[in-house]
C-alpha cells in the first residue's frame, strides 16, 4: 500500500514539475519525505512515477512500460550530480538541470513527454 501511495505522490510531483517547466504554474509544496532519500530510493520513486505516468499517457499497462521506465529511472538518477541529488532531497523535485536530464532520458528510452 505504501508503494502505491508513494508512486501516486511521485507521479503528482513529476507532473507538477513538468508543468512548472512549461507554464507559469507554481511548483507544488516541498516534499519533506525526500530529505533522507538515497540515490537508490530516488531511483525507485522515479521508476514508480514513470510506471504510473507512462501507462496513462500511452494508454497501456504498467508491465508494458516496465523496461523503458527502468531505462529512464536508471539513466536519469545515475546522471545526476551530487548537487542535483541534494536539490531533490531538499524539495522532492528535480531541479532545472536534473529535469533536462530526465527529459533527455524520456526521449532516449522511447517514452512520451508529459507535456
């Protein structure tokens, strides 16, 4: 149950971050649960959010996007700098430079951009 809530919460976080990048919409409130996350835990959040978002965007099952979402989460988090990881811990969101990396990995892993 916790993983479902976590995935749903992260899906909202990523959706909000994507909207903030493309509009004047204010970024949602800081996520206090992110402050002690390891890079591995951030990767799991990104993977879970990807499954939720991409299955909806592509109108398919989560199983169908498992491999591309794994590609996305691994690539994005592995490419993040220590500062980008810390920025995620501070806010629960990708900062601008990490967001660019995330968008790049959506493309590389053949996933749909959320906007």
